[in-house]
C-alpha cells in the first residue's frame, strides 16, 4: 500500500514539474515571438499577464519573471509600450538582476517620438543641435533604471550623459524614474547642462509636485545656461 502511495505521489510531482517546466520553456520561446508594434493583448497571449507594471507620461513598462522549477534558472523580461504598442523589449538572466544586461532595443520605426528641436541659441557653441536619438536614450534609461540603488543610478547617469544632449521631454522621463521631487532635482542637476531646447524648460518645471521644487528647478536650469 505504501509503495503504491509513493508511486502515485511521485507521478503527481513529476507531472507538476513537467507542466511547470513546459510552461517555462513556452515562455522562453515566446520571447522570440514578441515584435515591435504588437498590441498589449498580443503580448498577453504570448507571455501572460505581467508580474509588475510601471508607467510614466510616455512609456508603460511590463516586467515578467519566468523561473525554471527544475534548475531555478530565472529569466527577466521587460516590455515597453508607447501609444499602446511595443516599442522595445529586454530579456536577461534574472540571476544577475539588476546588473546591466545587454539591452535588446528595437529601432523606433514608424512610432512617432517627436522631432528633435533646434538649439535654443544660435551662439551656444557648447551644445550640438541634435539631441540623443530615441534608441540610445531608451538604452540609457533602461540601464539607469535597472541599477538597484540611487547612488549607483546617478553615477551611471553622470557617465551616460557625457558628450550627449537631451530634450526637455527626455529629461522629464529620466526624472520620472523617481517619485520624490528631491530625487528628481538630482537628476535635473546632471542633465540640465546637456538640454538643447531651453524653450521647453517650463515642461520640466511643471513636472514637479511642489512650488519650492519648481523654484529650485528654475535656478538649476538658469545656472546651466551660464
């Protein structure tokens, strides 16, 4: 009797493990089927409902965590949407998360990210007229966001902005990594000297929650022009 019970239990465990492993392998193969421009429902049909969901003014981000029950191998999948369509996707070894994995970025294609503005002042020789393109910006944004601690994020951002220029809209997206105004202002301190469209400074100021923060942002932006 005990032998039969043991065999039945072993079969149940094997069946559960097989199903779980099969689900994991299906998830991994589904990664290859996610394409730029897919609708959210198409992503759900491939990967299921996300484990985590984040968004700011421009981008919505879904995060999946797929674990192999036999080997404990974990894969992290991050899918970003702009205008309800897939704009880019990252997948990497979750055992090293949140280290900086190679970022798989799709070209922006026919998604309208807006045109880069002209330089704010014709005599400003410190800044080229063209801001960083959306592909390179998204890669920097993802790498900064994936760092576990704020100090590490800001250090990476300081290195990442070297010899690059940004629009006010891109600056706001980097600031949106954080919830609190004080943290957002630290980002602004780093990015402000690299902003090319000073005519849109007001958008940055309005993105903050408190009047005191708006005043600080105004001072930072004015100082960056000198």
